[in-house]
């Protein structure tokens, strides 16, 4: 379900990201799977405006 949300947002040049103050470990990589998990857990996520390629 979260991947469908991400796909729908791409048409509007938007993507999802985790908040800057989100607690992470030292070696945690921010992946799509992590953001999807945060979203599905009900935690807040950020909408990020993408810069379209010209």
C-alpha cells in the first residue's frame, strides 16, 4: 500500500521522507522500505517536493 502512495505522489513531483528528528541508529540507511514502515506504523512522514529534470 505504501508503495502505491509513493507511486501516486511521483506524478506530482512529490516523495516521502522521514522527519529530521526521527531517531535512528548510526548505521541506519534511509530506504524506501524504512519510510514505508514508518508511514504504516502511523508515524508522521514528510512530503518532499522533487526538482523535475529539465
